[in-house]
C-alpha cells in the first residue's frame, strides 16, 4: 500500500512538472514579438504583396524582444481602438534589430535612424515607398505614453 502511494505520488509530481514546463514554454513563445532577424526581408515582401491586394499600408516596427518600450507599443497595437485600425488599414511587420546589429540596412532603406532609439516605425505604401519614417525617436519612450498616441498615429497614416 505504501509503495502504491509512493508511485501515485511520484506520477502526480511528474505530471505537475510536465504541465509546469509546458506552461513556461507556452509563455516564452507568447512573449516573443520579433521573429528571427533573417526573416525580415521575406516578411516585408509578403506584407507588401498583402497590402497591395487589400489596399492597405505596411507598418515596419523596428525593435527587439529585449526592449520594454517595444513591448508596450505592441500591447497598444493590440488594444482597441488600435487593434481595429491596424486590422483595417495596415499590415504590421516586426523587424528584429538584434542588439542594434541586425537589419540596419532595412532601417536605412526606409529612412529610419535606429540610433535615435526603438521602437522605431516606418509606414510604407503598398509599393514599398515610405510615406512616413520616424526621424526623432518619437516612440522611444512608449512606457511614458498612452494608447491614444498610437491611435492618433494610426489615424494619421491610415490609407
């Protein structure tokens, strides 16, 4: 009887460890906003094609998962009314800049000076021409801003 209790206790403990590990793995996946840096050119190309088909603009969001302000901006993008504005008018692409050592050429191509800070944004028309590129690190301090500032930005640059 004691051995059976030990076995059942051990199985319950193992099940708890497995479920905890699974929950942690899911949380880590959910926390990642920016894909691997090398996929950016392909994702931008796909976003431009989608924007052309759907008559939208493309937002390039330069940053990294390590950036607290980038995470705040992403959260604001997913809150209403911003989520509806993004869905209706934009294709959003997160461009991973690594530790300021990746995708620099893409930022330069679209006129985004990453030295001013991240998150940094560019808005493109469906043909890939910039209609806006952040020049002064306007969103660098997202933690001090509110969702309404993102709403104003989205309304200003929607198609």
